């Protein structure tokens, strides 16, 4: 047998040595290009030497390099994401103040605005307003007018605010002049006619001007009718119930009704002044806390100014109709009506409705507790009412009911009306 050539033997030994080394080790130690270039030549030489009975060597796999994953980036423009989230608000707004009020209504405060690289909500709203695409021309027409100085409009709603007091004053004067000349039926007809005219005038007054409620007043009208009726007939009813009755017709006391009707005009002017001053604070403020701190004194000043106008009117009405002084309950009722309507005029009718309902419940509970105390074993129910009447008279009941409701509603209004979102509806 003849020996193979030396070069063929060396080539075969080299191929066997390469095949014995793992492919991964070869790929790691030798570049892929060098391996790809060297192995085919070696394999062809080995195939020629080994003959047809030996399978060809498998070429090593090319190494795949893993590409680095791109780094995750946070939002480069947080204001853009906020603008996308509040797109409808930004597109409908006619001024940056409206955007600021809307953001505040959604819970965004000055502290939260720092996350969007702004010092306060107002500066954030200005950027949102500037970056919003051009608004349609009709949006400026449908925007609510700013409560600026309009002499014609002020004269119009001032005259309407005087109508309820004029109707009540004319009815009371007619009844006084015709006393003894008209019978009971005719006087009742005059009273009903005057009441209807006063209600119609009140409806016209509350439909325009600073006392207009854009979202309605809900059931506040129903509770208001109850409170006005109790101010006219409630004290006499309570006096009869406490003394063992009721045992006869209730004598009416129209003085509170006349004083409250005459106070509608001062109420409209106080509400107008508060709205104008609050808008001025909103325009000049640069932070929500600054705006709230400036509006709260304005609210207290408006309520105090209205009370200063209400007390003389109630006193004069009581004096002109033969009363015995200023009814405290009617004054508390007037403040309750004023604060409730002020909230409704700024788009917040629910708190006022709740306060009026609470006052009605307290007034209705007083005679009910006295009557329930007559049952065996329920005498303690009537003791609080008897103690209150002995301390302050029958007028203490409506004074306590309306005063407590007015105080609670005023505390709520000082927080609700100090928000910028409450002043974009007017």
C-alpha cells in the first residue's frame, strides 16, 4: 500500500484539528470574515483527500451581534401633552383666564403647574392659549361679555330690580287707604293681585342683570316661597301653637315681605360690584392663592353692604305698617337669599338650595315638636322650642333657622367663590 503524500496528510490533520474545536470558540477567537474565507479552502482540500465516503465539514455559523436598544426618553414637552388632554378647553377658551379657571376646576394648582415648568397656573394657561391653533371668528361673538361699565344695561336691570318693591309698596298703600271701605273679599282680591304682580316683577328681575342664574335655581323657588310665607304668618302660628292652639285665623305681618322686596335693588347692585371687583382681581392676579385671598374680603364686604341696606328698609317697612321694630328673622332671611342667589349667579345653585331647604326644615320642625310634645311620654321634644320662645320670642325661631343656614352658606361661599372657575360663567 502506498503512503499518501505529506501535504495531503498534513492538510487532513489540520482539518481534523479544526473540527475538534467547538464552533463558538472558533467564532470568538477568530473574526467571522477570516473564518468564512479560510474554511472553504480547507474543506475543499479535505474533501479531495478524504474521498466520497466522508461527509463534508459544516461551515461555522456567523456570529450575530445584538444591537443596543434605544434609550427610553421621557416627555420632552409636558405642556404639549397637557394641551392634548385639555384640547376642548383650549379651543373653546377666548382668553387665558378661562383656561386657567378650567385647569383649576380639573384640580390643577400652582404647585402642580411646577411639573410643567411654570410658576403658576396663570402662566401655564397663557402658554396653552398661545400654542392653541387659531380659533374660529364666531367664538369671540358667543363669548360671555365681561361685566364692564355699560350704562344702558345697568339702568335696565336697576329698573327691573325696583319693580317688586314698587308692587308690594303699592299693594300695602292701597290696603291702608281703603281700610274700612272695602270688604274682606275685596281686600283679599287686592292682596292676591299685588302678590301676583310682585312675583311677575321678581321673575323679570331675576332673569336679567347680576342676579341672573345661568343654570337655574332648581327647587330654590319652592323653598323661598315657604320661607316668605313663614315670615308673614309663621310667628303668629307659632304663638298660637305654644299657647295651646292653634285656635283661630293667623294674623299676617306683611312688613318683612315689603322690606325684602324693596331690598332686591340693593342686592342687585351689591352682586354687581362683587362680580366686577372679582373679575378685576382675576385679571391682576398671578397665582390662585393670591386670587382667593383677594376675593374673600370682597365677598364679606358685599354681604355687609347688603345687610347695611337691608336693615333700614326692614325697619322702615315695619314702622310704616305699625310694627314694633326690625325683625331679626327677616334680616337673616334676606342674607340667606342674597348669598344663595349670588352662588346661583356664579353657576353654583346646589349649595343655596340645600341651605334654603335646611332653613325650611328647622322652621317646620318648631311647631311640629310643640304639637308632638303634647303626646304622653314625648314632653321633652317641646322643651327646646319653649325655651327658645321664652328667651327671644316667637321671632327667635326663624332668626335661628335662617341665621344658621345663612352662616353655613356664607362659609361655603367664601371657599367656592374664591376659585377662579366660579368667575368664568358670569
